[in-house]
C-alpha cells in the first residue's frame, strides 16, 4: 500500500510543480481561453494548457511501473496522441469531425495493444458463464467505450475545478476497487491519474489560474476509459469491473452527456454544438455560485463512488440504494425548467452571473 501512496504523491507533486510553468508558457503559444460567448463563466483570458502538467505528473510516476508491458505502452502512446490532439484544438480550434477521428485512432491504438473489452458475463441461466465477443464486435465496443468516456469528461469541464475534481473522485474509487480485488497494476496507473488531477486542482479550483483545456480533459477521459480495461480476461469479475463499476462511478457526467445529446436532437441542433444547458449551468441558474455548484457536484460524484465501491464488495442492494439517490438528484437538477410551456421543446437554460459577488465572477 505504501507503493500506491508513493505513486499518488509523486504524480501530485510533479503536476503541482509543472502547472506554474504551463501558466507562463500558454500565452506564448496561444493556448488561452478568451471569453467570447455567453457560455463562458469567466470574464478574463485564462491559460488552458493544464493538460501538459497533468501529463507530466502521470508520466513521471509511471516510471515505477517499468519495464512497461504492452498494455501500459499502448495507453501511454494513445494518451500522448490524445493530449496532442487536445492541445492542437485548444490553440487552433480543431474541426469536431477531425477531433472525433483522432479519438477513434487513440482507441484503436490501445485495442491493438490488447487493452480491450473481450466479452461480457452471461446473465441468462443457461449457456456459458462468459460470452466472448468476435474480434470485430470487441473492436466496436472498445472504441465506443473509449470515445464515449473521453467525450463525457470533456463535456463536464465547464466550471473551475469541476472536471478535475470529478475525475479525481472517480479515480480514487476505481483505485480502491482495483486494490481490493488484487489488481494492483491497475491501481498504480489510476492512482497516478488521481494524483495528477489533485496536483492540478490546486491551481484549477475557483478562482482558476489555469484550465486543463481539451488536452487535459480528453487525456483524463482517455486514461479513465483505458485503464479500466487493463488486464481484461474472460472472467465475470473482470467484466463487471470493466463495465458496471466505472459506469456507476461516472454516472454524473454520463447522465449529463446523454441529456445534452437528447436535448440537442430534440431542438434540432448539432450534437457537437456546445450550449449552456449542462447540469452545472442549470444549478447555477438557480442562484448557486461556481464554488457551491462544484462542491454540490463533487458530493454527488462521491456518493456514486461509494456506490461503485459497495457494488465491487458484493453489497449490491446498498450500492443500488445510493446510486438511485444520487441519480434522483441528477435527474431533478437536469429537469429544472426542462420544457418550454409554449413550444413543448427542451429549453436551453441561460446563466446570469452576479458581478463579483461571493464566489461568482
């Protein structure tokens, strides 16, 4: 356990040390988030090169895992490419289709390094205990999982410290379930990610001195998705770990993403078009400031994390009870002002921020 703590601390310290350097570098390469539309909740240009600091924290702590096996090498290679795609998008504004193609390429990389979903448990009382997917189906499911989780984390990165905190909570929950099930290799990797997010959160929590940008959010989403598949073998326990538990832990951003897709489809808007109808926007529309909104969402994420831990400990009734409580809160927040009584359409909530009041800009 001391080795696990060591990896976590190293990642946090390296990221915390590298973040001020990223803040200074960002203006020189044009990696600045300039508020140009009403979706932004900050009023001044802020560096968005935090992904580089997070990446350095993760990579430095990975030396404890040397020599790397094929799976870890694939994750490092895919993660490096994902970071590069995100940084390019932060500087040059990449076309959404090109960004999606890049994410798919990263998913293909880890698939060919044996980081993949190979099958699922048979829930029927007859037949084999485990259903092994043909290669083509395994490829489709793996790519869908990686791209889906990557974009889920990317979409939730809308307030100071929100994505970093949610990912940190998710990583700690996954690390605990991994360690308790004897998957120490997975625990090492995911704790490196958790440590890096915590080190970055020092500078990213409200009021943020730096954003992680698409480079950081896509990297973190990719790492969460891929690490949950490390060491996947045709056994029931591994399958449950690789699917049910991460989905339960990440339920908050997953719900928000699915709702955003449905909302945009009903309103006949492009799915990739950003808006101001996300969960955190709706909570802020109730009068909450950034800090309180983020802390409220941290709390819901923590409940989901505990639910995932209970599920992995075979305490499924307790896990489902917590999951339903947290899910109900999410649905209530998402449902606030959901329908326009005149048109019957899902409304796009707008947020009017008080001027320099409490924790709002």
